[in-house]
C-alpha cells in the first residue's frame, strides 16, 4: 500500500522533473525533445574585409571634346580668318624654338601675319610651302656661318631675319594671297594666283640658297655683268656651286607644292624656270645699280621684292601662254 502510494508520487516528481529539464534544455539544440522555440534574429551576412588605399591626386585628363572641336575648327574648309589665326597660334607656339633661331622678335611677328594670310588664302598646303621655305632657307643661312662672319659676308644677327627680310621675301606671295581671297578676276584666275604664290617662294629660296652656298663653298665668284672674278659676297656675283644649289632648292620646293596639290607637273617646270630667270635678273640689278650713286634706296630688301615679283609675274605669264597653246600643255603634262 505504501509502495503504491510512493510510486505515484515518484512518478509525478519524475514527470515534473522531466518537464522542467525539457524547459531548461535549449530547444534549438534538440528540437525533437521540446516544442518550445525562441525567435532567433537573422544573422548578418558576412562582411568582406575592405582595404582602403589613400586616393592620390591624379592629373586631370584633357577634354577630348575640346580637342576634337579645336581640330575641326583648324581644319575648317574653306579656311576662315578665325581658323587661320588659331592655326598659326598653335603652330608658332609649338615651333617657337625653330622660329627664334631664324627670326628676330619683330621678324617673327611679321611671319605670323604672313602665315595667317597664307592659311586664309591657300589653307594648310600654302602654309606648309611657306614653312618649308623658311626651314630650308634658314638651314642654308646657317651653313659655315662662323666662317662667313669672319669674312664679313654673313647675314646680320647670326642669320636671324628681321621684318624687312620677311617682307622682301614674301611681298609678291602676299599680293597673290590677297588677290585669291578677294576672288579677283574670278575662279578662272584663282589657280594663277596660287601659281604666283608658289613661284614667289621658289624664286626667293633659290636666291637665298645660291647666295649662302656660294659664300660657303664657291671656289670662284664672277660678276654677272662682266664675268670678272670678284670676292665672295659681292652684290651681283654668282658661282657655279651656288647656282647649282639654288636650282636644286627651287626644284625641291616646287615638287613639294606639286605633292600637296598646289600646282601640277607642268607648273613645276614653270616655277623652276621663272625662278632662275628672275634670279639672273636680280644679279644684273645688283651688279649694275645696287650701291651705286643715286640708288641708295636699292638695298637688299628692295632688290628681293623686285626679284620675287619677277618670278611670280613670269610664272603667271608662262601659264597663260601655255593655256593658249593646249597642244604644248598636253605634251608637258
């Protein structure tokens, strides 16, 4: 009887203990033994380790849109005064070391005006021709310049040209450019004005190279009016070495103009022939009048203007003559 009484009590205590143990046991460790559950917050996703490096100051990249617009502006066709000025400003800034070696400050300013006018009239090809003339002429002037200075026959300022030389070298070209810009005589003459432009620089380059190479390498120098031997550097004097070098220079510059489309092959021959005739005429003027009494105004710059004007006019006249004889023109072409 007592055993029967104790047993139910023990069973009740065991049952109570079992329920208590089940309550204390974490349900998430053994979900089968307990129906109790506790809310578990959503775990945070694992965070990746991020290493931040200090941001260094970077040079700002050029705006390609501005660069492209500048290129399109420079390449405006037909050229405008604005594009001509902008193009010259860029080229002069990039080529300033070369310009300083061949031009004085005032000479560079004059060359800027010439370059602007050239670009406006004949575009990049015309500017390239003028630039080629400047580079080749400057190179010839620098040949043996120390020896020339010692003999007193070198150009002033170590060969750096001033505004007078720039004008004397390009006056006829400027006239042709203005005639082209203003459409004088119509479209039929536009090619003639460009031909005169090319002939002007061919004539002046031939004159410069023949003079400078003759002073540097000429073995015997002759006065063109009497063929008497005279010292190198004498006005109106010529030498075989200088004359040959001047001819090659004229052919080279005319060929550049032909490659860039300014003139055709028959016109190359016209420019070369006109340049040689004009240079011979310039030598005659120098020998007969320059430095003589009553011709004090006839300095080197004035003679240069006469020289290049003859070259341009002769080239235009020759071209007109060929136009009147198409059979001869076809044979040359």
